[in-house]
C-alpha cells in the first residue's frame, strides 16, 4: 500500500471563456508561465483578464510594466474592456512601473526592484510585461544575463507562492530553440496574421506542466469583452453521441416527407442541394417552422442574407420567424461575415442551441458560410463542418443544410464539396427546360436506414412554400435539364 | 463624473492652503506647500507610471498653466528640477492670491492630464492618498 499523498495542483481560471479548456483546466497555481507573441497579439489583455478574474484580498495581484506599453496608455486602453474592474485597482490589483530600472540595462536592478516590491505587497499573482524589452543583449560586462535573470526571478516567485506570468514579444520561430522557455511551467503562444483582408488570431499551449492542454492552434478574437477563445476541438463525437430514439419527423413539406420514406429521422443531417433560386431557403424555413409548430425550438444560422431580409422572405411565405423568436422558440444566428473562423461559428451555433434547447437547426447556406470564412480557415472547413454536424446530430438535433450547386446541367454532382458523406439524407433540386419555361424538379439521392423514393418529381415555390407535385414520368433526360417527352414526342 | 477645470482648481487650491497649515499663508509658505504637494504626488505616481511619464506630464502641466499665468515660466521649474520652488518665494511683485492661483493651476493641470488619460476614478484616489485629504473635488452645482 502506498501511503504517500500526491500534491494537489489547484488551477486558477484564466478569465477567458473557453481558454481553460485549451489550457487543460486553467493555469496551475504557483506556476511560472510565459505568454509570448508579437506586439498587438493580445498578451497584455489576456494577462489583465486573468488578473482581474482572480485577484482578491487573499490573492492580491501585482502587475509590473517595463519598457513595453507605457502604463499610462496601458491603463487607458485596458479600462475599455468590460472585465476591467476599477474597484480592484490600487486595492487588490497593483501596478508597478520598472521603466527607470530597465533603462539602466542592468537586469540585477530590475530583479532587485521586483523583489522589493513583491516583499512589500506579498502578491499571489505576479505579471511582468513585457519580457523581451528586458533583453540587453549579451552580458559581456559581467552584469546579470537574461537567462540568469529569469531563472532567479522564477525561483524567487516560486518560493513566494505566486502564480507568475512573463509576457514576451517573441515570434514563434524564436521560441523553440531558446533555453529560456525550458524553465517555464507553462508556455502559451499568441499569434496574429493578416490573411488577405482578415485578421487571424490564434493561441497555442505549447507547454503546460501539470495539465493536459488541447494541442494545436485555437482561434481567438479580441472584442470589448477582451480575449475570447474558440477551442478547435469539440469533444470526440463518440463522447457526445446520445441514444436518439429512431423517430420520423416531418420536414414541413408533405410531398417531400413522402419521398423521404415518411419524413427524416430525428438526429439526421439533411442536405438540400440546388441552384440559385430553386427554393432551398424556402425548404429550410418550412423545416424550422414545422418544428416550432410541433413545439421543437429551432436555430436558423444564416450566412447569406441579412437577418431583416431573411425574416421578410420568410414572412412572404406566411412564416413569422420574428414572432417565433419573441416566443423563445427560435434563435437566428447571424455571425459577422467575411472574417469568421469555423470554431467561432460552431460555438455561436452551439451556444444558441444550448440556450433555447433547439431540436432543429438550419445552416443556410454552407456555401455562404464558406464564403464568410477568413481564407486561412477555409482549409479546415470540411473538418469543422464534420465536427459541428457530429456534435449536434449526436445530441439528437436534426439539421438541414443548404448548398448551392453551380455545376453544368449535364454533370450530376450534388455539391461543390465532398460533403455528402457528412449528411444522412440528400435532396437535390434542379431546373429543367420545358415548353419554353424553366421548371423545377427534385429527387432524393439518399436516406439513412430507410427506403426512399427514386422519383423525380416536379415542385413549385408558392406563396405558401414548396408544393411537391407528381412524378415526371412522361419525360426522359431530366438530368440534362433539356428532357424529351416519352412516346416519341419532340422535346 | 467629469470634473470641470474650475472645481479641480478649487480643490487643489484648498489643498495647497491647507498644506501651509495657516489660513493666510505668505509666499514662502505657499512655495513650500506647492513643493510638498508636488513631491508627494510624484512619489505616488512614479511607481505606477514611471519617472519619464510623470516628468512629461508635469512639464506639459506647467506649459498649459503658463498660457494662463505667464509669470509661471520664470519661477516654476520646467521639469529639470521638478517641484523646485526656490524662485517662487523670491517673487515679490505677485499678489499672494495670484501666486496661489497660479501654483494651483500647475497641479490641477497635472491631475487633469492624468484624468484625461486614465480617468478620475483611478486618479483622484491616488491624489487623495498622496495628499492625505479625504475631501474630493466637486463638480459644478454640487454643494
């Protein structure tokens, strides 16, 4: 029997929503951490969020500013964030400026000043901002070198039971070979880059002693609430899967239900593919309205139209989405387009689903979603969509996705992406030419765990929504969009 | 709350006179009180903002106050020797009241600049703590 008692590591919340998930539970108490990144990447803001979230009378915080951003400016701008709590300043949060000591280029003096102030205040949280500005180059003159400085500082801070952060202006390439970074218990990198017209910000927990951080780069955004994190990994899909009772539910379109074999299964993903103007959004609106009518709250995530325009279009079909939203049965998610990350979008949708207990979701359209993504995130599009669909359908939420098809008429592809494997049911809408008119037909390509119609049936988009008609049994060559009439009649 | 310059000026002037310890101070006493308040304020601000920033704000405050009280340029340090008041006591041509008003203007502008940068909620407690005064400046119209 082993009687030894392992030490328990207390973890402090980062103060940044979802960042704790990335860190593996928060910042370990009394750890010595480096937060590094280029100027403007959010280091100071992240450190302030941690400090204001954790500073109490029992756990006072001390924030040293060196030669980076002047304290005057820093306090001016940090006040703009909602987490900044003026009542804590000069109370449980204290700031100390090491500008004078740093200007001497003598790290020994900087260290002495830090130690003196720490002895005076006895903080449990210490932040030194920023670190690279302390580097005087090689200490050939016998003064304390930066490595010795950091090592001594780390030892002092550890012995004083303080959770410590050094903020450093380093590019990621400079980190890997730098022995300084081996001393730290935690190492969080923050990077930002402009990708065409979009700013992409990401964090990575390269090291976190005592924790099991989530690997890889995770998107962050800086808003008036400070840094917000959007972890890349949702829980593995196997963990999310719940037992969903096989139950057919209506799409809200009688003829389509019939073609699908009685409706779709709860927890399915239905892909509606079709060319522009073929009624995909109409089908989506009917799907969500049908759910609301049956007491199933819904989320409409729209990526093409603005919310007012979308609501107007639905109203023209006799569906008052605004009223549904007022009654708490619908939430419309419209995420700021053109610089989205997939993770941010996923969390916005997931949060809306959680808020109203949604049972149905429409993504209208995934073509628009992809267009709204910052270029750097487009390569993760399929993987992220897979995770979103897995997370939602695994929890029993039924999703209808629309996608615009732009392929030539004689090419029977469903979508511009290989996404059909992500969904359970696929409905294809098509135009065809007949008697000098552009008409529409739809067909069901696949369904999960049930048989479906293989018919091509005409449909019309009416003022009451989509009305599915009869099978186009007297036409052949519909896929070419220029069919011929059977029995030898001309086109 | 946004303090108007006049009410901040009145607050500083009261603090200045109080620091002399007499109801009707003479030039030397005013000069000494100015030095005291100026130095205490610096000591309060330097650990937070650093010497460079504190000096820069003081120089700017003197510059702005000099536009109103031109004689300040001759007797108040431009920042090389912050708060030095040796010359103040020797200026006999000035009325005591004008001298007090001018000196109060320097400190009030110094505080006003800080207010503009980081806000009264942060600055005024520092000033009260530095000068050991409980009273806070009042805005116009307040009793």
